[in-house]
C-alpha cells in the first residue's frame, strides 16, 4: 500500500485531469460505486509499493524512498467499442508521464492492453499503470 501522502497526491492530480467531467473518479470503498448506469468512470488503485532507507545516521531524520505504481482503471460501458477508453488511457498516460507533484515523481506509464479479460460485468476495463517515487523523512 502506498503512503497516504502518495494516494492524496495522485487523487489531487487526477482532479485536474480535463476528462474528469466525462469519466469521473469513483473512490474505492464508498457508496459511490456504480450500478451499471454510468457510461464510464475511473478507479485509482495502488497495487504495490516498496520502501527503502536511502540515508543513514540520523534516527528520525533519515530519508526513506517509496517506489511503486498507481493504477488507473478506465471502466467504459460494454458494447461501445474501445476507441474512447483507449483515448482516455493515452491521455491519462500523458497527463502523468514524467511529472512532479506534491513530492511525487512519476515515470513512463504502461500502455493499455486489450484482451478477453477486459470485460467485467457491464464495463470494459482498461488499465494504465504509472510508476512513481516518493521520498519521506522518518
């Protein structure tokens, strides 16, 4: 799990994405889950993160580096084709590629993949993974 500051930073950055009006973020573990009536929505996940001390000798003031990936799921209504979901995936990858925000540094995102596993209930799900690095003191 990512540090809370990382989760907050990605959420704040995603709030600035121009496509959010057409494809809103649905926060995990809330009553905002859709029932299949929304045409498209995003989910933000943090499937893994590791932490390593990078400075030594100053207990309580050492720098720790967290490295991991944020994963953005684009849930597009099934039966509408893949063009819009893939366009959003490309746009989100560009929006997060090589950025610095709120102490987070991002790197080259993955490209979206499509296969039979993309179908999930009423939605066709495309994912973009964004590797990041975050330093904290402790």
